[in-house]
């Protein structure tokens, strides 16, 4: 897909990225992001959700809605209902994604779905441009932008705008969701620290305990290597041993054990 941006569009996207990095909460990120991108990606309504998973089911948190005054997206019904949306499939990927719903769905099946009949159709919504955010195997959240049928589908250029913002949203959301603080040796300092008694259950070494605490506070591999003065191969060996001892396969599993 070849897309040419004007200088004005490039400057605007840079400003959106700058404002994203200033956000200090999910609600703040949702409010800033959705209000800002409407200028370059017009929509009728939009919603943002934090997303996690448990027992192969998605858990929705902190739904944020924006749209015409006096109207809602029925976000409570959406969150509480068992609606199978196309973005579920994208959320299973190990990376963040941007997509138009029409590129991935059968129109007849969509028109007969509970999600369309109970949520979209009563609000005269039809088209959707969505993004899912996944970082370090951790499911973080999604945003959905919605339009009425008469307003037409989202364009490739509008998809590209969101694609440019995707990595910045992903990283910011990752740090917010995992309560990123960097590595904290002092258990009284801000940030999450796994109780020693719980760590003892898995016969972990002191170095492995340090790595787990750093991982659960959102530190990525380069940060861990720098803090502990170890090589990438050494870190990979420690992580392999951690997964083997705890019986998990990725960071999501560690979150399930130590932060549930």
C-alpha cells in the first residue's frame, strides 16, 4: 500500500504521538487518542478497551466511549455480552494489528450476527476500523472506530494513519497496563514485587526472582540485561529455566501466576 502524506498530516501525527506519550492513565490515553485522531480519521462513534485473557476468554476493562452527546455505544452490553467480534481473531496474534472489519468478514454472516443486530444496527452503525494491541505476548487492549453505512467505509489512507500510530500506542499502553516503573530492588519502592513466599514455591534462584520481578514490572529484555549486566544468551537461559520451573510458556503465564 503506497500512501503519500502531506506535510500537514505528518506534523499532525507527530503531535498526536507527542500527546500519547504524555498520558499517565488508560482513561487519559483513550480520551486524548480518540479526540485527536477524529480530525484525520472521521468517525460516528468510537470505543477503547483494556483487554486481558483468562482461561481462553477475554476480559474487558475500563471501556471508554466517545460519540454524539446523549448517545452511547451500549458499551456495558458489549462488555457484558458474549459477542464474537472479528477483532478477537486479531487479538490472538502475537503482534498488534490494524484492520477494517469489511476486509475480514462475510457480509451475510455479519448482517445476521447478534453483534450487528443488537449493538450496531440500533445505532445505525455499519463500518469499523479497529486496532488490537499486543506487546511481549501480553494482550493489552483495542480501539474501534465506527461509521454509518451512508458515510462509507474507512479508506486505506485512514488505515495507514492508524498504522503509523500503532507502535506508539502499543508501547504506551504496555507501560500503563503493566504499571511500568523500571526495576525496583527495594520492596517498599513503587512498583510490583512478587511475595517471597510465592516465589519459594518454585525453587527459583535469586537471579531468576530478580528477572521475574523486572518482567512483571514491564521491563523489556534490553533493560533487564543492562540492569543485571548479563548477555542476551544468559537472559534467555534464565527465562527458559523460569518458564520450565513455573510451567508456563510466556509472560502471560507469569502474570497469571504472580499477578492474578
